């Protein structure tokens, strides 16, 4: 999201909104202000908070959350089509369109129009992953939740997600079932370093993209989504733990002492 925000800032900062075309009306999560009222307003910048894109206006702002299946096309010039997977299209006075679309059966991408000073969904977000506040949490907290769980909890830390959680734990050589409160001081330091390294490497890789956000993501992930492939560190076959809606990837040799974790729905280790 950070790299995408930077690309959009280069495209539309200083430009005025000339039109808004809502396509999936349930995706708009606010009732007021209405889309019509922000036409003509100027974009003062595009930033990010957690997984939210934040388009700052000369009065108020627009938030977007792409969730798992949301993507963005940059259109030059803006189109007028209304495809079934469309969410909303923004047009600007430099003949650029930002088209939000959704893939998959569940429509989760959403957007908000907020008045000046309103936090909206940002109010419940935790600190950013590379902040000093979160570093103190990793190094000092007695939290007994599994590290993989808390990394994905946006109220605990904003912006990490499933893919980076897998890669962070692999880099730190920790099991997906490791509890933060049970880690040694050395393991906590290693985990904190892995968080910063993996997220920084991911940002550098994402900054190589151009335009919006393509359909296929995660081509730079190390273990996430690579079940059955050899571990890049030891060549052991990568394993996974299946959830109802997603999966966790890990290396038995690097992370669990050779143990194969049971299906997450069983909530136990194979013995």
C-alpha cells in the first residue's frame, strides 16, 4: 500500500476531482458527505495508514481499503465502462482515472468519504509495524497470543497481513504457533529485526511496479503461497496450515524443529 500510495501521489496530487462513478454501491461505507459533494475538490496528497489508502483533499479525505481481492487500474484517459467487478472510478482534471475493482466472490473492497477531522475506520488501528511503539510491544509485551495471530491483527499492528507474516516468521526462524510472551529476549530481537527487514525488502520490490495494483501480487514473497516448493534456505519442502479462508506457509526444518503442524482447524501438533 505504501508503494501504491506513492505512485498515486505522483499522478493525482494537486489535481481536482472531476467525477466519481460509484459502481458497487454497497462498497461506499459512509452516507455523508455524498460523492457529488467532493467533485471539484483538489487532492493535496495520497498517503497510507495501515492497509488504507488515504486521499487527502483540500477539505476532508477519501479512504480506500482493497482487502484481499481489491485492485486498482490507472486509466489514461478515464473509461466510462461499468464492469461487474467494478467498485468505483475517480476521474481527475489531468485526464487520469483511478478505477477500483474487486476479484473473487466476496466483495470486500470499500471506500469512505470523511469530513475534516473524522478518523472513520482508522480510529481502531494499532501502531505501524516499524514504529517505536510497536517495537516496544514486541520487546516487552507478555501477550500470550501467537505471533502470527497478532501480526495479522490490525488493532495490534497496522498493515502487515498474511503474506508478510509468513515471511517474517520464516526469517526469524519461529513457528507460526510461537506465542510472543514465551519468546526469549534474543528471539524477540530477532523477530523485530525480521519485521523491519522483510517489510523494507517488500517495499523496495513494490516500488518497482508502475501504475496501479495488478491482479497477481506477492511475487516477491519467500514462503507465503509457496506450499510444496523447496525452502530457499534449506531446500526442505514448504508446508502449510489450512484455515477456512486462508493458509499459513512455513518450513519445518527452519521453523518447527522438523515437526509438521496439524491442520489449523485441529489446533494441535501431529505427534
